[in-house]
């Protein structure tokens, strides 16, 4: 056997999306990273071996403007462009390419860590090395570094290092969580395996293996949804292993065999019961690696709780956000006697603190993914992979900063948390409520060729009858006085229109009412009617404008979307994915759904000019919608006319790096395997062709020329620094939008 020692700045164990994001994040900050993965592919539960959808804060479309940016955002956007059909093997390539693009990452696939060297007493331990065996190569690898990240899911490294952890459910008395049991126990969420099918185009028989269960004789409820053409995550409920007498780690092989017996039993039922149109259907793929949901959760300096999520608690060490519902499944999994999964959505995105990403008692151990410092209930919302990736990016950046300064992660929290947040924001990480303030644009003024000052969607595509309350969100910046609505009416009638705020700047539900109007609607088609809704908020924020139901009236829907506006229908019964069947439809965030609207907003006209898209928005520090769109938009593009943004610095400065962030509509829900396919591969709002110029000797000098852009964040390291007091972005075309839109221009 060949013995090797690998020395790096940071060792990341686990190549799921949390570990991949941690490694990329640290590498981009200049650290040498060893990324150690025990499987032949990266991606963890999202890989082609397991095929769980990458879900996150969007909650399958429940939350607004919630799609993650940062590293996971880059991968999802690239996957949307390269892999519009959601091929799981192409997703593997997207993740692998993201790692291989980073020269500071040394990737070790098929390497199973089995030994950890650590010392110190139980309250102050330190890891010296981890050792793994590379399967198929007879290589024994000892990894040494000042910082270690356990992104293994099960928490194996931290366990061997003596890190404090928990398994199972906390008692109610500890944190007063509504969903906690009276007494603590070791019940966890179970594991799942999926299968894929296809139409072979000719009859295909299926003879069930001897171990397949006759599911008609099991406790699997027949009200579960069975469809011959369903694949993958639509069978999320094929889950087992969470009961007290089972252990999702030590009983992994037994759990796999049980899941196989049910999968082949389900397929036997679909193929041979005669109840399905499945004669030409055949199995294309069956999983062999259980997708684990839960095992160890480490204890950090802060344990995130259900109450933190429900209250959307604000943390001074906020390093990312989540938004998936608190999603807890019955311990019996697929054998539960009735459907008792519990889902509860917060009113909007919730913050995650840095203190939940490092060990309380192992000074150089950080973690990200499903093993963070959270209670069992809170973990029910943080465990999904896009959120795990967000935490991985933050943990990687925190580890890099700790190595730079020669300190512990705890010291980063106590003395350098603002610096960490700024580093994350420079890389467009998924954070809300924190502004970026660390580049040369501080004190700059911004001018533009034009700006959008009028919010108007006058062109009708179709109508929607007001059999439900509907609503739309628009920015109130600086005020709203009157709003026009394009409607049809079967008879002379009235509609009631109300203006509400959204409560918190990150939320998109009605909070407090500020104005209302009863509007007369004459009989006829395509009539513009006006609602008087006077509101001048103390500071710019969104208005949530409700039109109460009246089935004699139909409202027109626009032929195109408009950035900064959203449309909603108040559902009388849940209209969401079958993956979220147990959701509470009494919650406002569930009731007010955008699913029936999509990108077909309502035909509206605001009487007041808006300041929401002024040029200076590109240097306001916000990188995503938060109380408003936080971006510049040009007026409507004209053929042959270029639009431009000019950043004027207060004095001549030396610039070596330029960063642009474009709008890629973070309201659009994506996942890697595409349960739905968007009608575009590049977001229409993204700027496509552009150039960057700098003012030198009173002349504009071309620095960068870019064609066919389809990404949100573009970063340019200049081969030679420039000395200038003005930089200009000149936009020639977009990927389809009639407006040029830019979130940020940043200079270093």
C-alpha cells in the first residue's frame, strides 16, 4: 500500500453540495483545499447515484425572490443553460466542472476517511489529521491542515474527533419548541431510494424478484400517489429507518434492502395489477445508495431552533438564509398507518447564524449540511441541499478567514464577523438584510443613459376571472397614490381594493393595511379603472395590493413580466407540488400563491413615478430584492441604441478588479433535475452583450468585451491595473427582456 501525506490549508471531508460549496468558497479566497469524497461522483444526495432534487429556500415556489445566489446559484443557473432536460449525469458534470475550475482544490474521489487524529480534553480538542483509503488505488492518504470541515452528512469526522453532537429529538422543555415531543428520544427522519421508468415503445414484461413485497398486503397507504410515469422525487415517501429501534447509519444495509423490496413491489403493482396504463413501461434505473436525511447534528456555539425560524430571528452573525418548510416525516416512513407528515412554512426566508457552523469543543472543526448545530425540528427546514450549499459556502469562507488570521472560528464570530460577511457578499453569497460596503464605489455617483420610472403593464395576453382574491406587489418608492387596473365586467359592479405593507422587508404577504378603495366597474371589456390608494411609507418598501373577489369581473394578465412586480392568487385549497401535500393552507404564505400566475402578471399602471430603478441602486450594497428590487433598469430598449451606466468615483483610483452582477430573476424556482422546464435556457433579464470602458485622459478606453453572457455574476481580474475616476458599462443586448437590468457594479 502506498502511504501519502497531503498538506493543505483546509481539508473538506464530504463531496455533497455542502462540501463542494465549502471547498470552492475557500479556494476562491486563496486557500489550498483538499476535498475528500468517499464516492466516485460529487453531489451527495443530488448525484446521479441518488437523484434527490436540489431544493432550498424557494420551497418549490412557496417563497418569493428566494432562489439562492452564490455558488449553488451559479451551478443551478449553469445547469439550466447546459442541461434543460434535467439529465442527472449532466448535473454530475456541472458539479464536477465547478470544482475542477478551481486550481486551489485537490480532489480525492473514492476516498473513505476512517481515522481521525485529535488531542485535548473533552472541552478543548483539536484535530491534527484525518486518514482515508482510496478504493481501487491501494493508497492510504493522511490529510493535514490547520482547519477541517466535516461535510460528510453523518458527521463521521467530528464524531471521531470527539465533537459534541446530538441524535434524535429534543424534549419540549429544552427549547420550548411547539413540535418537540414531551420527552427526548432517538427518532430521526428515515432514508429514501428512488427509481426511474421510461416508455420502451413496445410491450415489456416484469417478473418481480423473490424479495419484492406485495404492497397490497402492507401498511403502505393506497392513497399514496401512484403513476406509471412518475420518477424520482415524486416517490419521496418511499422512506424508512427513522424509528427508535433502527439507526440510519448502522442499519444502512438493512434499510437499503427494505427500500428495494418496496420499490420492486411498487413496480410489480404498477406493471401487473392491471390498474395502470403501463404495458410499454420499463424500469430505467433503480437507486442502490439510500439517500439519508438525518443522523448526527453537532453542537456549536448556537443551536438553531424552531422558534428562531418561525420568528425569522435576526442574527448579528447572519451568513445565509433558508426558506424550506419545517418538514418532518412520520418515524414509520412508508409504513405509517396514515399520512401524518408535518409541514410548516415561515412567513419568509429565515437567517442562519455562523455560530451554528463550528464546533463548541473542537477548536478547528467546522461543518455544513444536515449536521449543523440545530434542533431536530429546525433541522427539518435547514436539511435541504440548496440551503446546505449556502451554509457550506459560508463555512468555507469562515475557515479561510480563520486560516488567514491564525485564529479559531469562534474568534471569527467574536472579532471578525463583519469581515466574513463582506467576503461572502463580494462573492454574491445568498444573504438577506446585509449590504456590501467594501469596494471603491463607496462615495461614487452613478449616471445612466435612461432609467425606468413608470411601472406599466398595459398589453393583455389573457384574462382571469376574480373567483378568488388576487394581489400584486409593487415597490412604494417613494409613494403610491393611484393604480389603474385593466378589467372586463359582465355587469355594472364594484371591486374592493386594499393596500397593505408586507410586514418585513424580506416577506411577500400582507402585513398591515394602509389604504382601501371601492372602485366602480362598468359593464364591458378592457376598461381601465382606477383605485385611489394613497400611501407614503417612511422608507422605500413593497406594497401588497389586494383585489377582493367578484366573479362578475375578470382582470387582464400581461403578455410579459415586469421586474419589481409580482402577481398572486389567494388559493382556497393548496395548489402546490405533490411533494408538499401536508402543507397548512391556512398560512398566508401558502394561501397567497404565485403558481397560477407564473410570469403572467396583471395589467396594471401606477400613476406615480418610481425611484426603485434609479442608477444609484447598483451601488446601494443590496444584491437581491429586499423591500424593493434593488437594481437599475433602463427604459424600454430601442433597436440600435446602447444603454449605459457610468460610475463616477470621488477621485482617481487604481482598479484591478471589476465585478458585475446582473438580474437573473431569483424569483424563478429551479431545481437540478427540472420537475418543470422553463421556456428559456438563459434568463431573459440577463444582459447578453456588453463592454466595459474606463475614462483615461478624457477618453473612454475599452477594457472588456463580452458576448453571449448567460450568467449572473461576472468578475474580471485586469491584466494591468487602470487609473481612472470613471467606469462605464455599455449594454448592447439582453437575453430577451425589453429592459437592461443591473444589480451591482463593484470595483477593487
